């Protein structure tokens, strides 16, 4: 691994707030030989004192001089390498200020704890569940071990910075293994992607329809791997408002879907029926999908019952 710190020649606000770039060239130690990461170096002031630093996979390294970042950054990156690779994700416990790297290894996902156990499963959702239970048991996660939760972030493959999911693909079906995968926008903004069935699944931006394109792609992969029986068991959830508005522009509005006293806007896109559930506390939107109005209504009803929103089928 070769690390150099160079002047940031970008003539913009980013160049002024990040005056240096830490250039990391992978020459050995990982499966990504030949990869080059460009990590922005920020500067902070405290009176007349300057501090330089980098944020890598959720961890921060600081120093009094830019060149003094090289050695601790080298040690951090070597410590993050597991199974010959850097993490694809991290889980963050905000109140505990703890970061847990997560690796995609063959057909499994693995989260590690410093000096403790690691947790593996084919589904990211199960790994988060196992890690959450463990952190509750040892009193790390949240006040009295119950009030905090783990947040997932992706790791940029160009800067090693953290990326917030733009939405999630998830499956919650009784008697079946859960599926839960965060979806990210690529650094160049031209594609969106997620990891499913031992592979990065990626589709180009398409004015909102990339949500449906990725849903179809991941559902097909999960069905082929025997981990999904019906593509409508998988659904996009927690879309940001701007992303939902892009999807909405392609839909034809139908009569609202009424489930007991709960009413959801209902749409068609030519092939599928959709219902959207607003989540005001998060300012996000969840989608339900079905092959017909009746199928969609049953799926919404089942999910609401699972979440305790209905006392009977109605």
C-alpha cells in the first residue's frame, strides 16, 4: 500500500475546504490491487492552531501537519482489511460513537467487533440483528441497551468516505429469511447500486424508473438463488421525497387503497399496482407492489398486521 499526501488543485469551494488529497494506491494486501483512492484532507482551526484530518470508513485520523497523516492512515487501513478486502459497509451506533466494519465475502456478509466476536450470514439484515443483540447484551448500544439502533452506511469506492442509502430493498415474509439491502447512488451520480447474491447490482439513472429497474434486477437474482419466491415479496422502502416524486411522475393515479381506517394513495405503472406509505417521522416513503389491485391490498394488509397496525383483517 502506497500513501502520498498531495496539494488539492481543485479551484472550487471543495478545494478550499479540503486543501490536500491523501492518495492511497493498493499495491498488495487486498484483492483490489491497482485501485487508487483519493481521500479528501480537511482542515480545522482552533485559534491559531490548525488540525488536518481524513475520514475513512467512519473513522477519523488527525494530525498537526498533512504529511503526519500518512503513518496513522496506513495503520488504520491495514487494520480495516479483512479477508483481503476493505469494508463495503459500516454499522454506526451514534450514541455509543462506535463503528463496526461490514464485509461482503463470497455469498456472506460479515460484521466484526474490536476484540470480540464477528457475525456472518447471507443477509445483511440478519447480521445487523445478531450484532444488535450482542451490543445490547454488553451494554454498548443505547441507553440501558435498548434505545439506540445501528445505522448502515456504504463505503465509497473512490474516497472511502461514507454514503447514506437513498432507499432500501427489503423482504419481510413470515417463515422466510428476511432480506434488507441499502441502495446507494454511485459517486458519479449516473447509476444506483446495491449488493445482493454475492455481487454488486447496478442500474443507470432513469428519471426515477431506476428504482423499479433495480427492484426487478435484485428480485430476479434472489429468485434464482432460492431466497425469494415472488418478486412482489420484495419492495422499495424509505425513498427520499425527491426520489419518490421522480417515481411518481411515471405513475397513473387510481382510487386510494383503504385498509380498515388507513388510506394509501394507489397507482399503476402499466405493469404493476403500487401503493405508497408516507413516513412523516422520517420524511421518507415506502412502496408496496402487486400484480393486481387485490394482490396489492393483501400485501399491504399483511404488512400492517405484522407491524401491529391492524387488529383484524377487516
